[in-house]
């Protein structure tokens, strides 16, 4: 009899894509940044504690590539285990002088339920000169309750 034990943990597929070294090939423009959570934390090759804005409200992270890039995959991870909120982000690629919306996603965070958003997009983008991430961390826009800060745990591009 042949026997095997099945793992209860999902098996991760090996990474077939080569992740771009964003620190080497791109300049970054950001609207704000908490000094304790710089953008390098979210863009580096090894996971760190992520990026966080210094102020509330919508934020922009723009990657400006030194040479046009071909992008086939974009991964974005956002974690919030403290807030109950609705967030929206938009990913926009600049291809020459054209802007192309790559993805738009809304997500509801809840400390007792959904605390992590992980998006993995397969794309075919050639000649990308910039990639922009616009984050609205609080879709309610209630000034009395709008204390939410945009953050990303990790952004990877292949």
C-alpha cells in the first residue's frame, strides 16, 4: 500500500516570475510618508514592515522607471487589523504618453474578519514608463470618523 500524508496548509506554487528590483530601476514619488514606515519597506526584495502615509486621506505612490519596462505581474498586499473601513485603490500604467487603468479594487477591512487584502494581477504591459497606485483609505469620507491612514505591506512587479 502506498500512503502519503496530506498537509492542511495550502501548498504555495513556486514563484516562476522574476520580481523587478524596484529600488534599482525606479524613482518613487509619494504624497506623504511616516518616517517609521518608509516606502522602501514595501518595495524591497525581502518583506519588511511596509509603507504608511503620514497623514489621512487619499495617497499616491508613483514609480518612475529609468527605462521602459515590460510588466507581466503585479502583486499588492495591504494589511489592517485595527480598523473597520472601506478602501479603494487604482493602479494606472503610463505607456508612452497614454495612461491605462490596470486595476481598480474596493476592499472592506474589519478587525474581527477581513484584515488582509492580497491582489495578484497577471497583465501584459509593454513600454511602461510609470506605474501609479492611488489609495483612498476611507471611502466614507466622514470628517468626524476619517482617521484612517493608507498603507501597503508589499508591492511587487514582475
